[in-house]
C-alpha cells in the first residue's frame, strides 16, 4: 500500500520503501533543522557552490534524501564536487597534452 500526503503533515510521500532502504525525502525546512537551524538561503548557497549534496528537483521543488545528508554530515561535510571551468573539464577529459620542445 502506498501513502500519499502533503509536506505540511510531515508524513512519508510516495510508495512505502522496501525494508532496509531509506527513501525519506526532506524539504528545505527539515534540512535547515538538520543543519542546526541555518537559513534556507544558506542551504541553497551551499548546494549551488557544490559544498553539500544538491538533492533532487521534483516538480520544481528541491528535496534531499535524509540518508545522503546524514552520510555527508558524518563524513565531516566535505565538498561534493571540485568546481572547475567547462574548458578545464574538456581538457581533463581529452587527456594530457604533449608539448614538443621548440627549437630551431
């Protein structure tokens, strides 16, 4: 049996998870509380800067998996990705560039 409820009543949204699998999705208020009461804007800034898990976008709303956030917190809040420019990403994907020795 699946349960459908809105975020306001605090119940699980969607089908019930399989045993041993956490599918609990958190809204921005729950994430703020989990992080010690920071503001919603701070959470969005951390996500946009790749300093915390980005979460999922569902119908334009961002949600986070509780298990993913707890694992991130337990690991000491490491950055989730190292930011670099698109040109650097292309260069890294192309592999090392050999440069010939210039000489006359």
